[in-house]
């Protein structure tokens, strides 16, 4: 379960508000690969979905449609070549809930992952993304064997694998 930073009493109120009614806000942010926020495109969102699959290597993917008549989002340019696409970006999707039972916004992170495909149909930009685990499978990463000495803490080994080898900060 995702830690929402709520006390157990507030978590119970949050869960109850999901049954009784709530206000919803969806935030869509464009990030670079180091999680630095580039822009917020929430107001351009037309539609989207996040899919989860616990049976596949890449367990999540997302597709969003953005209204972008003036090419302001920054994924593509007026250049018709495929090389104009910026595939060094990630999309972060946050689902926020407000209810009268718990009078505060509760942010639920739904998705964060790299962009794999961008297409345009006139003013509508369709962006497809995969979960961040896609960065740790072939062809993006080649795993070389590594031996850790006895007594190495698990946290240190994971930081080495995700940081030095995967580029995660």
C-alpha cells in the first residue's frame, strides 16, 4: 500500500470518503529523468488511463491525451522527423482527493515513468508511457554480475544497483 502520510484515523476517513463522495483533481507533470519538474500540463488533459499488470515485467503503463494546438507542451516541434521527439522525459500522474470527512487534499501518486511514444493528430497530443521499471530491463540496461562482500547492507546494494547502474538519484 502507498504511504499517504496520514495517521491511521485520517486514513480511515480518507477510505470512507472514497465510498461516500469526494472531489477529484488530477495533476499531470512533465519531469526529466532526474525527477526535476519541467512543466505542469494538467489543464491540457483531455483523457487518460493508467493500466496495472502484476504479471508482466513492466507492471504499469499510461496513455494521456493533451490538447496542444500551439505546440506548447514541448514533446514535439514543427519538424516532421521522428528525431524531434523528446524521449528523455517522464510523466507523473497524481490523483488528489478532497472530501468533507477529511477537509484536506490527499495526493495519491498513480504513475511515474518515461515517455515511450508521442503522436499528434492536429491539436491532440497522445503520450504513451511505461513504468519506471522499464528503465531496468533490456534493451535499456545490461546487467553485469556483481558480488557484494559479506555483511553488505541491503540498502547499500540497492543504492548501488539503482543509483550507479540505473541512473536513479
